[in-house]
């Protein structure tokens, strides 16, 4: 990295080429970790257990580890590219520089849809959790969940509006508590501290792979849920003090955290809850870690995991608002969308118009769409994004080989991670097709239609000469 | 009326307040500053400085 002080008041958010108001560079590696892990950790508290329903407990473990390999490749590739293309928009900005405008437009939409849908799903879940608390505290009526769903979205949007440092510091605290809760329930129930309650052998006997190997394949769909969103760390690129250091460090620490959290979660829940109950996330175990805590007989664990579930949900929604607004902002700044969205608040230094604009969209999905459909569209958008990544890194290394430009991080064994990622994406597409074929086809159809709109109607407004902002040499072969 | 009924109203009220704050501040900001200033953010400033240092 250069030896200039990018946190100085002279240069802070103010570049040397005439920028007047920019995003604020105040974040460190811990915030990057909190952003990535915060978005994802709710998947450990709920959702992953649908994989058990698809193929049994062992299938869920295999899906956990194969999805772990997929996301490790995602994290390594992302770390290299984004520590070099360190700008808001993350994968959208990468695609703009490395592949081209049409790919960038699509990737930008994948990002906004994936995060806004996930935010809506989290708000629905938070509303449900409040209703559970109401029932547990003796409320006898039917609690209206809508005010709590709306409050979650409005409060987190307000927090994001007011500044990125407070937003991601809040995420850091609640994510750390939610992760610590997983460690504590593992230590308390596995027999390491006190008496263990694990009964893996008894619960698995005769149910090792209830639907055979096709069940393992089908489980891959929900295996993504253990890690979906870790790639969101890249959206902080324009707001970290040292992108070349903080982004790879935060992202790779994040995926390691999630690999540990996912495996411990599977171990704890599958050792206590029967697979038929665990695998039914609608009328069975909605929140498996919380259910495990209840079966442990410890009131302290019940409270801890209850708060852990709520905190993980809030952290995820909070990170999603941050990421969706940065992607929308970056697209506006480049005129892929109206440039009006490319505004930065002069006091709070946040993309305030993008944050406010996405609030009603999240509310519409949170109040008007079924949870499973919202989650599926989020997963599909994420999966399309992961499919782009291997193509992106192969082109990146080909156009700008090692040593030509400065990279904050160089991922090892290229092109093995890219090929592995592409293969695992193909497997997961097939797994999604088995369960949600109609939605998959509908989503791809949607992106084809918007691509046509972009090509014939929107592309004319884009300033093509200003698209490439990185001061790199001409790519090889051009 | 039970406590949770009041909490529901409180949640609606807080949501409305937060929404009002954002909309009011948004309108105030848009009328105080020119569009050129608000949309003056540029991508790649830090990278330009970093790459200059890398080459130099």
C-alpha cells in the first residue's frame, strides 16, 4: 500500500481529482468481518436445517462442507479482486472493469435482489421471533407482527442513513454475541463442560441417508444457507481505511468463522433433535439452535440462544441494507441507473438516497410475499453471482497477470479454486432445479428481459469513457 | 388491553418517527446542497494514488 494517510482530513473521502463528497473511509478489518459474518450467521440459527429434510443429517453435513468449499473459493477469489478493485459496488464494479457493462448490470441487480430479499426475510423472521416472545410471556391474543417487521426495517435503515461506522460497530457487537452463543451451547451440551446430551448414534441409526445420494445432492440447495452473504464484505471496499489489508483479512477470517460455526451448529442440533423434526423448518424446528437450548434444560442457554437468534437476524438485515444500498449507489454513480441515486450525504457520508429508496421495496416483500419464496429468490440471485466469479477471476488473471498491477492479496492454486467453484455452482443449480425449477426458470427469464432493456434502452445514457476508473495498464491482448 | 397491544402501537409510532426523520433530513439535504455537490463522489480515487505509489 501507499505510504500516505488516507484517514487525514485533507484526503478523507476527498480524492485528488476533484471529489467533493465521498463515502467515509473509517472501517477496519473487524467491521469487514462483522459485515460478512453478520449477514450470514442467521443461516446457522435457522434455514440450514431444511437440508436435513432434503436428505437426512449426514446429507446436511456433506452439504455444509461442500458449500464450505464453494464459499472458501468465493472468499479467496473475492479477496484478490476486491482488494485490487476497491470501490463500492463490490462484484458489480469488478464486472464493470473486468468483463463488461452488460455483465456488470446483471451482477449489480443480483446483488441488490439478493440482499433486499434477504433483508425482507430477516424482517419477517424478527417479527415472528417477537410473536414467540409475546406467547412465552403470557400474551394470549394473536400478535400483529407487521409493526415489528416495519420497525426492524425502519430502525436499521435509519442506522445506515446516519453513518457506516455506527452501523457496522453495532453489527460487530451483536454478531460477536451471536457467534459466542454458538460456541457456548457447543461447550455446554457436548460434554466438554458439564454433562453432555449428544445422542448422535441413537438418532442416526437407520436414518443415515434416508433418501440416498440424491438426497445429498438436493441438500446442497440449503447447504448454501450456512454461508450465503459472506461475499458481501466487498461492498465495504470504499469505506475501509486500508482496502488491501482489511478486505482480505476480514473476508478470510469471516469464512473461517463460518466454517467453524456451521460445523458446530450441525453437530449440536443433529445430536439432540430427531432428523424428521430438525428437517421440517416450517412446522418442526424453526430455530434449531434455540430448540436445542430448550431441550438442554438450562434457562441461561434458552435466553442466550433466544437473544442470539434475534441478534443474528438483526445483524443480517443490517448488513443487507448496507450492501444493497452500496450496489444501488454504485450503479447510479455510473449511470447504469439514474445518476440521482449516486448522491452521498454531505454530513453522514452515506448513500442516503439509495438507502431510503430501497426501504419501501424491502417493506413490500416483507409484508406481501411468502418467506420461502423470498428466500429462494435471494439464494438464486446469489447463485448467479457465484457463477460469475470464476469467469471473472480467470479473465482478471489473463488480462492483468501477476506483477502487472498491485494486488492486496493473491489467492493460491489458480485456477483450481475457479474451476472448483464453477463445478460446485453447476451441482447447486441442479439441486435448486430439483426443488424450485419454476422459480429458477422465472428468475433467469427475468434477468434476460432486464438485460434486453439495458442493452436497447439504458446503455445509451452511460458515459462509456468514464467506466474504467482503475489506473491500470492496458489489458494483455488489447 | 394487554401490554403487548401497547407495544404494537409503540412499534408503529417508532417506525413512523424514524421514517419521518429520514424523509425530512433527505428533503433538507436536497434543498441545502446543489446536485453537483451531492453527486460529486468519484470511484477509484484511492486506487489512483496507490497505483502511482506502486509504480513510483
